[in-house]
């Protein structure tokens, strides 16, 4: 994949010119032509889908911390104060001066360090879950990056196509206008009938809507690209965004056999990697569910302090170190654990089916993308000489018309054929570029090598 995609995976990286475009004033946009590499880097920095994916990554980091908490010692502080009515204080049947079994006011406090020793397999599982969750989140983030790269590439090519369509339609209108001028001169000289002038006027009138639609398509394509780039345009910005691109629709040779493409896709697609992590996480859920039938053992140590039950003075305290073990074991929980195991097992098996299904769908996606790329490549090759031939045909038709051996219809037909040839050629260039980008995305080539195999 292109070097700019490799460099763009790091969140903070963006080219100098892309960084400068973060200020989205119309003057700056028009002053700095945007290359495809800059567009991708800018999107990875500002695209809202990427920003949401970054937050999802941060959420997963919080989940990782929570998951590992079971294996980390906990420090707990407890304390309390109580006051009783004098009649509620228990006293011995034989009155002993200054002696009671309690006081009307008391307080207690305790500091404990608690560490889980055995949790039925959940301790080791917590570290595996934390690792799998982190890796899955990274793969999901890389999927968002790859999808955004494809959207930006496609949007960029759409703007280039729309701009070229304007050029073609302007050239067509110019040719037809020149033909109208020549025909008008000939009519005034009495060499052609009024019908030829009317026919030329109709052709010019028919060509203008195509130019209007091309300009509208260009405006819409630029707005779409600006949205993908995360540009916040000022409200006073004109409808026609002054967004200039430095790229061109041109052929970048690319070849890949279908079997190799499928093999690479099944190996490198981050969607499959994330589903493999999900399957492994469901396996850990089974381990955690089975832990419900097993005992849990914790050790604790700390310091205890409380008011004396034999003294009314709250400042007379009793304190000292404490330690011990705590065992919990649900011998029978009403089949709750059995239900959890059954649920976790079914979800694990479902994850395996989903992984297999996604692999099949990705294989179909690769086959479709490869077929579309072949079609685009063949169409592009078929148009290599068409424009040159159409230009030569128009030149010959014009020369013959000037010599009086060709009709106006021959010239107009040649002009129409030239416009169609130019339109078909730029559309073929656009379709080739988009098909190449989609094939690379389907294979997983717009994700860096290091990120494709986490």
C-alpha cells in the first residue's frame, strides 16, 4: 500500500501541509492544493468516524483496567460511629461499679489489604481477557482507519472526475459555439440555409445542461470530500467550496492474482482478526462461568482500631494488626452457574460460525472487487486511442466541411463522438482508480503490514 497510509496509522502523524489545512478558511483551502496523501492524513486526524473510533479505543482501555482488577490487591478502609440510648446498653445482673458490656457511644475503623488467591480460574483468565480486549479494540480501530482511507480515496477521485467532466463539457460547448459562429457567417454569406444555423443553435442549447450538471456534480463531490476530511467550513463559505486538488486521474499499474488476493485477505483483514479475538473472548467467558461452581479464597491483612466497650471515654481505643483467610463456596446456586455455562458455550459456538461466515463474505468481496478491477482495466485499455481517433475524425470532418465535401451533420456527429470519447475515457480512469482502491481494501492492503498482524 502507499507509503502515506503506513505513516498515517500513527494518530499524531500528518503532513505539514495537511496540518496547515486544519484551519479551514476558504482562502487557505484555495491557496494550498491538496494531494491524495494530504487528504488521507487530514482525514485520519479530523474525520469524525476516526475520532469516534479513537474514543472506542479509549473505552476498551478502561475495560482492560476493569478486567484485570480481580487479580490486583484491593485496599479497603471501613469505619463507623454509633450512639445508643442509655436504656439500650446491656449491663450484668450483678452491678459492678464502672463495668458494662457496652457503651452508649462507640466507633470503629479498619484498614484491610485483600488479595484473591484462588477464583476458580478467573485470575489467569482476567489477564488473557485484558490482552484479547486490547488487541480486538486495536483491530477494530484499524478497520475504521482502512474504511476511512477507502472513502477518502473514492471521494478524492470523484472530485477529480467531476472537474474533468467540466473540462470536457466546456470543450464541447466551445466546439459547438464555434461551429454555430462559423455556420452563422456562412448563412450571412448565403452559402448555407437557415436550417443549419437553427441546428447548430439546438446543439449548443443541448450541450449547456450537461455543463450545468457537471458543475453541480463538482460542487457536491467537493462538499462530500470536505465532510470526509472533517473540515468545519465557516457559514459564510460559498456553496462552491474553493477546494483545490493537486492529484490527477492517471493509471497506476497494479496486478494481483485472485488466489493470492483471497489468501492475503483471509490473512490480513482486520475484521477477521477482530472476530478471532471475539471467539477467544467467548472461550474465556466459559472459563469464568465454570468458576461459579468453584470456591474463591482471599487473604487479608490490615490494622484495626475501635473504641473500648468497657469505657465510656471515646478516646480510650483498642487497636492492633489483623490477618486471615476468607473462603466462599456456593455449593448450590439454583443452577445459575449451569445456565451461565450453557449461555457462554452457545455464544462461543456462535462466534465460530460468525467468523466462518465473515470469511466467506470477505472471499466474495475479494472476488467481486477483483472482477470489477479486471473490467475497469479492460475498459481503460479499450479507450487508449479512442480520443486521438475522435479528434482526428473531427479535424477531417471540419476540413471536408470547409472544402464543401462534408455536411454539417458530419461535423456535429464528429463533435458529439469526441465529447463521448473524452467522457468515457475520464470515467474509465476514475473507475480504474476506484476499483484498484476497493480491491486493495478488500485484500487488506490499505492497512500497514505491522498492523495487519497484531
